[in-house]
């Protein structure tokens, strides 16, 4: 009976840790490019002075 309780408590703690980590990672600052960052765009084929 004690072993079953320990297993359930460990599984519950692991689930809480997993969900907490997911929430923390979704709210923490991202490393690398931001949403409007153009660092991954290749501008070599764009002719200067042309506006559409």
C-alpha cells in the first residue's frame, strides 16, 4: 500500500514538473530571432529603389 502511494506521488510530481516546465518555457524569452526579425531573410535578389 505504501509503495503504491509513493508511485502515485512520484508520477504526480513528474506531471506537475512537466506542465510547469512547459509553461515556463512558453513564457520565457526566446533565444535567437524574434517574431519580426529579418535575420534569416535573403535580400540579395531585391533591387534597391523599387517599391510596389
